[in-house]
């Protein structure tokens, strides 16, 4: 009988510690969606970016990806983002899609420019850098290492 009580108490302690860990992780991680003004940015390819992904400036979360749609005229991927109201982005801001590492998720990286005028709510970031996958980068390195030419012709 004593063994069942000890096992029950230990199980309760383990569940309590697990619950505290989940509470701590939820309150310290920035997983909540940022609410603010919406802007969009067109990309040639988004490389696995998903709804709910972070929007960051200098590694700090300033927004959230709200939606991804296909432009029916240009066939570009249009990323709709919600940016924190206290962050005012210059018109010459550059948007790119980056990866959080080999196993990390994708996020939108914003590089604010120097323009004095800012992007209005509902505005568009016109300067974007296309996503470069790991396969693209390895292919470039192999291409450069083998001394290949741009047109594919051999020397």
C-alpha cells in the first residue's frame, strides 16, 4: 500500500513539473501573433514559409506572417504581414526570407532603409530578395568550384 502512495505522489510531482515547464515555455517564447498594421511583400518563391511565421528585424520579432497568396497576374507569392504598431518601416525597407538554421523554420527578415517616409498600413514592400534554398547554395558552390561558365559551356 505504501508503494502505491509513493508512486502516486511521484507521478503528481512529475505532472506538476511538466505543467510548470509548459507554462514557462509559453510565457517566455514569442509564439503569440503580433497584432498591428498589415503590409505585403511579393516574392518569387517563399521556400516553406508558413502562416504564423515570424517577421524579424535584427533577430527581434516585430511581426507575424498573416497569410500567403498567389498573385494571379504575376504568379508571385504575396506575403501578408502584421507589423507591431510601434515599428515604422522606411519605404526602402528590404524583405527577404531566411531560415533559422538547418532544422529551424523560415521567417521574414526585414532590413530597414534610410528613407524618411514610412510604409503606410496596407502598403507594399517593393524591394525583396528571393529565397535561396540550401540546394541552390550548394549548387552554386559546386558550380564555382568546378569552374563552370554561366551559359553552361565547357572551357
